[in-house]
């Protein structure tokens, strides 16, 4: 059966609009929104019902096979780091090195490092007490402090695995996770700096009283600085080392064999979990069990979303959307700008960076040849471009927006004026960096 390009385009747009309406306006869980969109698009382009069901099951299963364990281990690592007090130890260490006069920069860097394994909303909640204390002690506007911390966390959340959105995009497009982590960290740094500089500039005239600090630690003995940093840095090192050694095609040395095992993302994240558990060895069995349960339960909510994203992508693939777009448009002239534009529209419209980048990845994957990005480097730059787009624009339909507002005591005006505009600068600066890289690498 052959369907026209117009028919495919109409129902693709209808599916996207449906996802946005259900998630943003009617607050339907993204899993159900994506699942309903699967049937809308599939039936709209006249795919047989058995093929739609098969595509949904295969797409869901493929994502679980590729990312299931990574998401569970990454989420568990983040939960343990929060409750062990590692995030606060890292923050205080960086502050001590930079000094209180550079407290906003210290919090931005802290957010960047803490955000590598910890979700941005969780990281902000954990560090908000320290952030408020510094605002009171230094006299620096809480707006500057809040947005500096928030944008540091946000930069890596949108660009660096194991965060679910960008990790799913990498798996979907066939990008090596190790290379994406190494490159994503480098690309995220200018984005973080852009957010920090805008916070310093736009937050100067905003005066807000810092909220009361709350202690959320589960025990009084904080881990050492070394033990706080190791669970974050060791997995990154192992994954990056594995990617580097894998480039040596003809080498079969002992180090390559070791890192091929330890550098597997699931194993590397497991090593990080074990390192945190060393500092939590005095916990009771009951508390220990609750922490692991929290990690698994938090991962479950993420897994069903990315699984449904995989199902949506499989249905799109069954419509031969790539071939239709390739015949209708000269996409090669758009290059990395098309992934950025599509993701930024989805992000701004429905609020979730994760949903935006997952949805975009499955739409763009069959378009990679037409975009001129169907090479190893091209796919990497495409994913980074989508990550940049997923920053644009965080506002009132984004849950993270309200986490920052609630825990910092900021009202809508300074949030939109400082934080939302900061996310625009972050997305544009990150896109600029990706574009510069494309000039040299493509």
C-alpha cells in the first residue's frame, strides 16, 4: 500500500500536536500520549492494525534492550548520591576553592558536575538549601544564585548520557555513548557559561530574600571529598576510556579488554553505585532497601516514557517517512539546523526536554541521509543539535521551571526574565558550538 506524502505529513503533524495537547494542556502522562499518537499516525496513514501493534511492541522492546539497564543504574546512582550527601560535599569543596565572591560560578560548576549523574530537578532540590545559605551569607541576589545553579544542572541534563532523552536519541541514531559523553560535556560547557553570564547580567536588579534552609541528609556523617567525586568521575572515565580504546581496531591489549568490560555503560554506572555504597555502609538494611527501591521506582517512570517513544518511532518508520521527506525537500541544505529547530519547537510547546528530544530523534532518524548526517560524525552532531534544541525554551509548562521557582521563592516575572531567557541563550550558544564543530568535522 502506498500513501501520499501529504497524508503522511498531515498525520505526523497531528500526532505531534496530539502529544503536545495531551501532555501540556490535559496533563496526560507522556506514555499514554505517545501510545495514542502511535495509533493516530498508524491508522491515519492506513497501516494495517496488526502492523501497528507489531511496530509498537518491537519499538518498545528495542529501547528497553538498549537503555533499560542504563537508565535504572543511572537513576539509582543519582538517588544514592543525593541521600549520601555527596552532592553537598562537592558543592562546598568547589565553593572553598573559588571563594564566596564567586559563589554563583561555584554553584554553576557544582550544578554541572552534580548534574552528570543526577537529574536536574533532583539536583536542584538537593542543592537549594546550600544555594539559599550562600545567597544570605554573600548578599548576592538569590535570582543570580538560583539561575546559576539551575543552568549548570540543565546544560548536562540536555546533552550528556545517561540522562534519558539524549541517551535515547543516541541509541536511536546509532551514536556511541562514550563519544557522546566526552563530546557532550565539552559542548555543554559553553552552554553552562552562557546561562551563568546571563544570570549575572539580568539578575543584578532582582532582589529576593533567600528561603529557609532545609537539611535533607539521611545521616550526619558526610563522605569525604574524594569519595563524593569518585562515583561521578570514575564511571565517566571508564566509559570514555572504552570509547578511546575501541578506536584501536587492531589492538588486542590487556587494557583494551579490561576497559571493554568496565567501560560498558551499565558496568561503569554499577561501579559508581558501588562506590557510593561504600560511604553508606553504616546504613540500616531498611533504609538501604528504601534507597534502592526509590531508584528503581524513579527509573520505572522514565522507562515507560522512553519505551513509548521507541514505539512511536517504530510506527513512524513503518510509514516510510524518511523516503517521503527525502523526495519532497532538499533537507541537506538544512543540516544540523533542522534537528535543532524541530526539537526546540517540541520543547517549547510541551515542556519536557526528554519527550522533545526522544520524539525528534525518531522523526529525524530516517531523515539522516537526506540531511547529509548519515555518518558517524554527522549522527553525533545531529544528536548534539537536538540536545541544544531541547533547552529551548524552559517556561511555565516545564516542571523544572516550577522546581526552581518553588525552592528559590521566585515569582513568575524574574523566572521568565532571567531563567527562561537564559535557556534561550544556552540553546543558541550550544547550537553555535555544534555548527562550528560541523565546519571542521563534516
